[in-house]
C-alpha cells in the first residue's frame, strides 16, 4: 500500500485493511459533516475528504469505477441539499428610551444605544406614552441560512415633569392666582408643556376649581384619542392678609404683651 493510500485512510479515519463498504460509509459520514451547506460546514475540509475518497477508490485492490464514484458523490450532494438547515430568523433585541413630556407632545427624533454598542435613530411620534413600543424592522440580530433579521423593540418611558402630571392622556396643571383675579375673572397667561397659553378664568371662581381645555392633553395616537388639559385654580394669600394673620397670632399668644 503506497503513501497516498495511507494518507487517504488517515483522512477518512479507516484502518489499513478497511474494505470498500467501510470506505464508502466513512466518506458519507464525513462529507455530510463538512458539507458547505451544513451548519458547521467547511468547504476546504470537504474538498480534502472528496480527494481522499477518490484516491482510495483509485488505489484499492478492486477500484471503484469512475462512473460509480461520480454517482456516489452526486447522490450525496442531492441528499445534503435535502437536509440543509431551514432558514432561521434572528432574535429581536430590546432597549428603553426616556422621553420628556414635551417630546411626547410634539414628537421627536432621538438616538438610543443598544447593548452591543450600536446606536439607532428612533423617530418618536406625537402622543406616545410610557410602555409604547417602537419597532425598528430588521435592526435586531442577523438571521441565519437565509432567515430574516430580527427587529429592535424600543420601549418608551416618559420622564416626570416638574409641574405637570399625566393621568391617562390628560394633563393636569395648577394655576396660582390672587384672590381678586379669582373674584373678578381675568385672562391669565400660564406656562404649559405646550408653551405659553392664555387661560380665561371666569368671574367668581373659587380656590380648587378646575377648568378643562379640550384636546390640549396628549395628542391622538393611532386609535387613542387626544386628551385634555385640566387647570386647577389655586388662590395665593395676599401680603396684607398674611401680615394681619401673623399679627393676630402674636397677640393671641401673648395677650398682655404689647406688639409692634
């Protein structure tokens, strides 16, 4: 047995006295393992295995005819294609994006950094709230064997506002007024997340009264209707009233002691 035959025995994992059936079975097993279409295929190793089997067939005591060898390799390729792995879609990835209330009201373009270090630009539509998911198609993990890439799922989280509160899609804001503004009524400009707004306060309004400004909450989003802005009127104590109350308190605490 020559060196070439010894080498092909080693490549195919055969003993020196292996017969043709054992060689054929070894070739099938190794070719299936290293076929380029297999999950862990290796085109170079597959070529080496094919050459080793061809060398064995040529140098064996009873050589396998060339047409028969070609038929064997052709049938294997057909079988290997039949068992090739099915397309596998990539996994979705998740990230959180914190938004201000102003961004939610007007919509905003923001950038979010994923766990793998990639940065994605996210277009947040007006009216999004905490828990809403923005899907970026194809921005997730790559697919395998021709499968589709996964998606990036961006979860919105609204930050707390220093003055306004949110209940569902309704905004709530306090409006501080002097007593004469409550009694006489007035038009007052107030700061809101929308920007400055002029609010009409009806005459004879009272402390704690709530005014509703229609559709000035969160804007409509998909099937969700627009919310409203609720303004709660708050009365300020006038300086004269505070001074009088303080003087009265001092006199009541020390009725025999003169006060200035």
